[in-house]
């Protein structure tokens, strides 16, 4: 107790309550205690949960080098906690050594920005089409972060029954009967109101054997005409794509034929241009697609359209028009 304090008629009192402080980890926290009429009494700061004396008046008692104390005209007393850690969270007491002792409490809340944990967060995945997939994302932080899933390119996420959403909430993201439309990069985004939010990129790769679609399986052509046959294939891993004739001969690029492949992710648009159709070009053409999971092909049949062949040597048959023309000849 202060031995000189009996000579002072004014008893010290707190001028205002200690404001609770919320501070991000790593910053400096300052708790403020306002005391009126302190006179020769002394102010101390204590950590409540451990009953540790931190400072007495202008002196730091604890061995914690991050603790400091300052004051303004012996009225406003500041407890400084530098490089705040999560362990600093808790109640702090400002105490006046009167008899009986006077004290008040203030709470230090330490918030921590989110951090995505390597385990058990999912890594890049390779799955077969039709299987069930579970993507997981774990994050630490205070307050506890929320998790959202989005596609990296902003595409919608198919969730079945023809429905699509822009994002999914929750640390676990289940996909039932995954298909090729689910393939791509997903972002697991963790946020808790303490900047910055963080994300992790998880690549979902869906494997499936080749499939082929042909819009026109029967195509007519004139002799001498330039024409283009088209097939659409889908496969992953990427497929090998080529054209063959009905005799099994692979069609190579040359003066006669021009095969072209247009790739878009797991889709391939196959084109075969025949520069000048001849009689030997009529028949069946196959577009073939192969990968490590299987192979498939589609057939297009080219047939002859007679009567209007370019450079045809046969005399065209003229019927009704012929009679009209003969009347005009004198």
C-alpha cells in the first residue's frame, strides 16, 4: 500500500472503462487505462489468466521483451504488446494499489488471417468418368474461416438434374458421378473477415475413352467438287486422331487430301478436305480417335451426285428445254 497516500484526500478512480481491443496477429496491441487523481498511488498491469504482473507504474516487471508501458501525465496508462501472438489473447487487468485495491479488466482479441493447410486439403486429382469425387479444403485462422469453391475461369459448376451454380460452400465438396464437364481447375477460397483471403488451386482431371459424333454420315458430291468431311471427338487423355479409307489406308496430307485437327481442351474437331473429287474418292471414310482407355471410329460415306459434274465428258441429257431451243432456230 502507498505509505504517503494517507495525506491525500482524493482517492484515485478510473476515468473510463478499458476498451476491448481486437488486433491482427503480428501487430502491436495497446490497452488503455485512464485513472483520475492518482496522486502517489501506482498503476500496475497484470495478465489475468496466468496472474502474471506485467508492469508496475513505469517499469516492466515481466521478462517478456514484447511488453512495454507508457503514460500520459500519469493519467492515461498504456500497456503495449508488440508482435502480438495468438497466445496473447485474453483478459488484462489495470490495478491501482489503493486499500482496498481497485481494478478493471479489458479483453485482447487476437485475430488471424486464414491459412490453407496442406493436410488434409486435396491435391490435383485424376479420376475416371462416372466415379464419385470428394474435394477437401482445410484452413486455420481466427475467427474460423469459411470455405467456398469456385472454378478458376468463372465457369458454373454442374450439380446434377441440369442445375448449375457459381460456387459451393463448405470444407468438403462432393461430386457424384463426375463427368467431363466437371474437369478443370477449382479454387478453394478461405476467408474470415481478416485480410487477406487465401486460395488454393486444385486441378480435377477426368479420364474417359474416346467418343465420336458425326453430323452427316452420308454426303453427296459432284466430280471435280472440293468438299470437307467433319467429325467431332471427345477424349482424355488427349487422343490420337486420323482419317482412313475403307481399305484401311491412313489418309496423309498432300495434294489430294488435307486433314486438319482443331483442339479445344478434350474436344477435337476433325476435318478432311478433298480438293477435287474424282471417281476413286467415292466410298467410305473413317475418322478414328484413340487414347490409352480405348478407341472408336465413325464412318462417313461419300456418294456420287450425277448430272452436274465439273469437267464431265459425258453429254448432259436435255429434255424439255431442247424442244424450245429448236423452235428458235430459223
